């Protein structure tokens, strides 16, 4: 039975001392959204019946457009009184003494230790009860036993629950706490749920989610999926093989087949996408290309050739069908486990509007994302074989094309031109990023830009 969930105004459960502490602590976390223009402001507080001390705090953060809503789940525990009556609250960056310890504050009812619920078992148990996958507190506590949060994730907090043996998840479950909250159906809920219902096995099985009513409509705060057994991050696996001089081509071919299956399943399970407008589609690529050329001096002498690639594509394109796609696919969004490849993380950029993140597109955009990952894996992994990335690309593309065929409405030449343009789009973005963040790495995407221009 799903536990009752309440959504209350800020200040109902959390005294100002707690929200002040959280507002000072949160901006230093890896999951904290960038692009803010002001301080965090308390907005709503979500509680779960029977989960005493657990409050899912929703705070507003001024953004470039609409405000961003940030979720900071909290676990509050009574603390021992400080030695001195006037001792100041513990600093936000104090060494943690318990899971997710943030600090200790004085409240009217006594001192309270504040913990980040994203890494605290009490919060995990509350979320499972609220999502309807645990009937009571004892069952929820058993499901989260031996759980551990993944420390490397950035935009959200994921938790491995090896004892959460549920229907369809014999190996355990993965709980994802969504840190940026947007009104409307969350793509990391809607897409896996639809694909699971359709019987597609290339994504972790959807097990449940926590949805709450907010002012602008329902919003998701957490999602639960099956745990991928013996999972290896796709990018880390590729880097490891590259560094050891072992071919990634067989695994790349398997990934190509799985991606083709994903695209076919998304066409069956999700609403159709309408038709592409060649001028609008290529216009978006042109704007991004022009911005990249303006931002990266190394691209100036290539601007005319970049424009020629896009001119060629616009001349070839016709109003072909669009469809739901992953939209942000790379090797880091793929896990290889005991049952082969699983694709995940369908949310895209959390700070973009949901409608924009889930807009139908050409499936070749996902293909381009994986191709660029091979290039980076070879560089990061230190591949000694100069053909390592090319071999992986050829195996991946061959398997994808064998399973997916030529995109509907395109001949082979147009499909090649579209893929080149989308790879170029990714590589131009990477050139700008590396120019700003890691200048020594610019050579990696710049070489890809030159390969596309030479092939065109």
C-alpha cells in the first residue's frame, strides 16, 4: 500500500535555521544546477506518513528563464546539546559523522543534526514506501539494507539497493533521486515505463516512481528501476580495453544492435513525432555551428567548409518522419552487464524544459553520440592501436544499419550526409568545451571535425 504523501508550504516542517544551513551547503554539491543568478529560496516541503524526520525540501533557484526547482531530501535527527550554550551551528562543510551529515543547528525544540537524504537509508526507505513498492516501514528498511549511493553521478543521486528484490528485479534495484524537479511527466520515468510495458529488454526494467502534485502540475521526485547485474560503465569499459590494446569492436557491434532495437521500440511505445522541416532542422545546426566558430578560434579557418556540409544536407533532406529518441546518448549512458547492454538516463539536460528535452528527432543523433564516444575512449584510455576507434565505429555502424536499415524517407547518400552533419554538430560543441575547459584536449574533437570535412 502506498504511503500517504503531503506537500506543504516551506516552513511547515523545517525551521529557518535548517533551510539556511541547506541553502549555504547545496551550491557546493556536484548535482547543484549551474547558471543560477541568485540564492536558494525555500518553496515546498514533501513528507511521507510514518517517515518521521524525513522531509523532501523543494527550493527555488533563480535561473536564466524560469526558476529552477531543486530537491534536497533531508533527514533530521535530534542531536546532543553543544558544550557551550552559545556554541554556533556546525559549519556546512564540517567533516561528516553520519551518512550525508550536513551540520547541526539549534531549533526551538533542541539541537538537530541535518543529513542529506539522498545518501541516507531512512530517506531511501521513505521514498520506496511513497512509490508504493514497500507496504510498511519494516519492509522498506529491509529493501534498503546494504544500499549505497553512487558517488560519481552529477545531476542526480543514484542508490544501489542490492536487497530490493522486487518483481522483475531479482538482482536488486537502482533508486534515482531527481535533484532538479520540473512539472510534467519526467522522461526518465515515462520512457522506461513505456519501454518496459512494450517488452523491450534493452533498458533496466521500470519498477516505480514517486510523483507529487505541485502548482504547475504533477512532478516526479524519484524513480526506481532494476539493477543491472555485473554492470560496467560503457565508457570506462571502452577506455580499459583501449588501454590494454584489446578491441572493442565485438561489444560495439552488440551496442549497435541494441540501439537499433531501442529506436524501433520507441517508435512502437511512444507517440509519433511528425515530420522534419529541413530548413528548420538545418537552421538549428547552423546556429550552433556559427556560435562554435565564434567561440573557438581554431574553427575560424574551417567555417566555410562547415557551412558547405550543412548546405549539402539541406539540399538533400526532405520532410522525413521524426520519432522519440534518447537525445543525449554516449557510452556513459550505457551499461554492459550479465545480460548484455542496457541503455539508461533518458532525462537529457535537467535544466531544459521537458518539452524541449523530449522533442522528436532523427534517430541518427543517438548514433552520432556513440560515435563521438569511441573517439574519446581511445584518447582517454590511451589506445596504442591507431585504428582502435575506427574499428569500433565500423562494427557499431555495421550492426546498427543491419538491424535498423536506412532511415525512413532517406536514401543511403542522404543518411550518410545527415550522420556526418550530426557528428560534426557534436564535435563542434566539444571543440568549444575543450577550448574553455581543457585546452590540451582540443586536438581530439578538432581531428574529428577535420575527418568529417575531408569525408564531405
